């Protein structure tokens, strides 16, 4: 599994559109909690549109972020703790 870092959601969306690779994790550990939350919610939707049977793996570094994410319906996510 590769760890990928994206500077913004548009880079991620473009990667998903052009790639068939599902064996990667998005490393969000360098983003602040609010940017990470926004990225997770939007990226899970883009990912689901192309790979509805797979889970998007995201690496985070905050327990607070895990608590915030639990309030959203993002069943296609696998959150990994850094």
C-alpha cells in the first residue's frame, strides 16, 4: 500500500478520475483538523463514485478528528491513526 499526500481536494479528485489504483492511503497528518475533515468528507464521496465497493484509507494524527468524523455518514472510510 502506498501513502499519498495531496495538497488539495482537486488533486485528489483528478487522481481518482484517472487512476484504477485502490491500494493506497491518503496521508492527512500534515493538515490541520478542519482541512482534514473537509478533505475526508469530500474525498470519500469522490472515491465512492468510482469505487463503491472499496474503502478509502486515510491517515490522521488527531483523536479529535476521529471524534468529528464519527458524526458524518462516511461508511466507505477506513481511518488509520498515525
